[in-house]
């Protein structure tokens, strides 16, 4: 057979077949080439036997077998390839490798920009190793990386100019609200400043989500993908952080061994630059490994749902048995906020990994148990606090914590009701999914209220 | 006739090794040879040959080299290694044993009943 580079229909068909095969992660380009040689041999033989090229191609493809089955066989033989995917992902997947390479370049450039950005204010005389400038950094740390992360997704998903504009506007407004309110010249943060620093990333995470989902923010599936992304990013971030900790320990230790103090390098450079750059790198890793390895968040959820349910139940039983009241002197409200947040996380990641079509199972029962016990524990705490809340006075911290508690309580309460109805078979699982994804903006809106309205409400204290 | 899947899978390794032992060859030619040898009865899904070839390569029984086909296109040729030769000999002995046993029983079955004494069953 002679190779013709002209675009005859057979070449076009082979081209298409090759592109389709290349999308399989376990089949390397070099294997594709080998298979293509085979296909061409088969086609040539069939044509020689008197078939038309079209017919020959169809039969050759059919004889080659189902691509799914073939790529499964390749995956079984080359299981290591699925792991290598993590590092060299783009090369093996179907995307043209130039695009994948440019994505890697974009991500690492953005990580670098984030790392440089955090040092940029130093040029203007702001230094976070000095106490007075610390509040500035804490208020603004979201802005060193979240706009870049949003930009990455805007670029990757090819968002429209209009969405682009809205997101930019949101960030501009956030910068404004974080910095226009009068702030005392001191090295400690005021209460409202601390609240702003804590709530700003939550509010802006919505912008990241809209960019991440591309045009799919309006759909349950798009938002659920973002929930998955957030969980995976968190896990990756913790892992990168662990690695970074080892690096830092070695840096300090090794230089201490030769009598050189390296702590300032760690504090001024390694730690801040690494913390921000890692957000970008972590996000890229989550993007790159999508669908290759089973996601971690649902696995951890499966492991910890039952232990948490048991702990809360035992706690409730002890509460009743001993007749003790919850000690409300401490910041118990925040502790219960965190508990509800954790339960929400367990619920979200169970939902994200669950097959909506599957019938209720034992795990669902445990989850409902966890939901209900957490709700009861929280309501006991709330009842204790409500009785004496006027005594404490309304500080910004308490109002923020109370608001969050109510928001989470409403979410989990309705989730529990929907879940019970699902267990009884009166509604489908997708109702719970829709409720959760629909609720996502509420967190960000409340966070925005805390950032925007609390400082003037509480006299910038 | 459809040949049992397990049987096809089991016979694939010795068949491929033996065909490569005949002389350096490549994927499509191996399948053509299989079809020739079995009179077209032994049909594999073409794509499934390659993972098997790669496994044999990883095990060190064969080695693959990229050359070029008569048309100038890149083509991967396979050659049997010393280890592969040894493996082939071993497989051959095993298959011959199975073959002998089967031949004997086919022969016994074709004889009239009672002409051979079956091994007595224990109660």
C-alpha cells in the first residue's frame, strides 16, 4: 500500500479513529501508531480482496474491537500509566499536547505571579514581618491568589467577556470594602477586621465557582463539580502543605548546622510565596487528574461519617445522662458552627460521590443519623445560648457566629427532612442534590454581608 | 465455530511466541498467520493482540523494535529473546501433555463400550 497524504476519505476516517483512540488515557500515542499500522494493513488486505475502501475501513475497525475493551486491556497491562497521568497528564490525553503544555505554563506563571504579588507591597514599604502592616496583609491575603485562580478558569473555560467583566467588578468591589473602612494604626486586628479577613475568601469563592463552572453555574451538575473541586483542592493543599513543612524543617535545620540563620528566608519568602503558589498548583493538579484516580474527598467521607455520628450520639447521651449544661462561657457557638460545617462537608461529599439512581442503603441511614444528631446537639447549644444572649451583648463575632449557625441549621434541617423522605421513597435523591447546590450562594452572600455591613454596624470596632 | 474465550486466551501466548520464533514479525502479520494456521477458525479481536504483545515484551520473552514497513510507515517488529525461547519450549511441553491426554480420551471414547476397563469407583 502506498501512503497518500492527500485528504482522501479513507485518510480522514483513519484520522478520526486515531483522534478517538488518543483520548484514552491508557493508550499511548506510540500504541496508537502501532494499532494504526495494523488497521492500515487490514484495510489494504480487504481492498486487495475487492472491497471498497469504505467497507474495508468499517470491517477493519470492527475487527479491531471495541475501543473501550481495548483501552481496558491496555490499562490492565500498563496500570502505571494511569498514575503517570498525574505528572504528564496532558501528553497522553486526547488534547493536543501544545495546548496542555501551554496550560501548564499558564498555571506555573500564575503561581509565580501569586508568589511575587505577596512580596510586591514590600516595595511600597509594607512589610509583614513588621507588626503595623500585618493587618493590611491579613485583610488582603485573598487578593493575592483568588483573582489569579479565577483568571485561570476564565482562560481555561473561555468565558464570555460579560462574565469576565462581572467577576472583575466583584473583585474590585471586594478590594474596596476590605480597605476603605477606617482602621486603627496598630499591629492587632480589630474584631471586624478579623471577620473581614475570614469572610472575604468565602464570599469570593463564589466568583471562583462561577468561573470554574464556566457556563454551567446554573446547573446542579456544574455546581456539584465545583463542590468536588473545592474538596479535592483542600486535600491537595493539605498534602502540599505537609510537603512544604518538611522542606521548611530541612531548610532551617541544614542551615542551622552550619551556623547560618535561615529562618528569615522561610518566614519572608518560602512560607508566604509557597502558601499562595500552592493554591494554583493544587487547583491545576485537581484539574489534571480529574477522573483518573478515584477522588479522595468521598473516600474520606465514607471513612469518617460513622465515627462522627457515633461521637455526636455518645455526646448527646452523656449530656442527658449527666444532666450537665453546655458551658457557654467559652466560644461554644463557634465550636458548634464548626461541627455543623463538618457535618455539611460530610453530607456534601457523600452526595457528590453517590449515584443518584441507587436505592437507599445502610450508608444513607448512618448519614441521616449523623444529620439528626448534629442538629439536636446544635439546638441544645443554641437553646443554652439564647437564654443568656442578651447578657453577653451583641459583639460582631457573636452575631457572625449566630448568623452562620442559623444558615447551617436551616440547610441541614431541610436536608435531613429531604433525606428522610428519600429513605421513605417519597422523593428522589436529586432533590437533596438540588437543595445543596441551590444553597451554595447563601454562604457567600452572608459572608459578603459580614464584610460589607458589619464594620459600619459595629463602629469599625 | 466459536472457540471458548478461556481457551483462546490460554493458547494465545504459545501461539504468538511460536509465530515470532519463526522469524521477526509484526502485529498484523501475526494475526494473519494465526488465521492461516487455524484455517480461519481462530479469530481474535485484533486490538486485543497488542496488550498481549506488550505483556510478553515486559516479561522479556520478546523485544520490540521500531522499523519501517514497505510503504515507509513506522512499524513495530517483534523478535523472540533467549528467555522467550525457553518459555516457548516449556509451554510446548505443557501443551503436548494436555494434547496427549486429550487424544487418549478421544480415542477411548471412540472405541465400543466395554472394550476398555474403567478404573473402578470406590464406594
